[in-house]
C-alpha cells in the first residue's frame, strides 16, 4: 500500500466513499503537522479498517504496539477519536468476531491476543528466549509453575 500525505489531492469525503478502490491511506496533513506522521497514519488506518486493534494497525505501519497505543491515547485525549464505554454484550461480540491473526507457539492455535514477551525460563535464571503464547497457555504455565514450584520466586 502506498501512503498519501497531501490530502489536497483527494478529499476525505471522496476517499471515505471509495476507500476500497484506493491503494493508499489518506493521511490528514494538518494532523501530521500538529503531532507526527505516525499518529496521523494511525488515525488514517483506524478510519480505513474501522478498528482500534493494534495488531491490525501494526500490519500497515512500522510502529511498535506501545507506540500505536500512545498514538491512540493522544488521538483520544485531543478529540480525534471518541471514547466510549462498551456493554458486556458488545465486548462479547467483539471478542467472538475478532480476527484471529496470531498463532500460539505452544498449542499452535490461532488467537486474536498474544503475550509476546513471555520468558519460559525467567530472566533472573538466565533466560533470554521469548515465546508468543495465547492467554490459555500463558495462564496454564503460571498456574502449573505456582502449584509445582510453590511460587514464582523459588529458584
């Protein structure tokens, strides 16, 4: 996907009506001037994809998940994104319909959420390898570790 910075070339209204036909994301030049191109790009991707899911935004930008969350916070704090509270039923629907774009390295199941920086051998014991785990494997690991080892601090 190519990126377009100058929004004078296509109006936002025209882009929103035909966004599936374009091979670029319309980035607001004024917003990029106020903050950064990365924050403006994050907003453009949110509008294009219709989601705040960082894993989806990350596919279209080189920003880290932490940076994307910081961009989203700035956009919310400055009125570019509306904050809303979800009802439990709405959250359930979002979870059930979420795009499963990760694969757990242990159980090999597709998941929409992953613990990216989990150390199977704790750093304090010399571990330096991280694995990407789904929430079930991550929880099971710590449950067994706690039950078998009597706690996390035992070496």
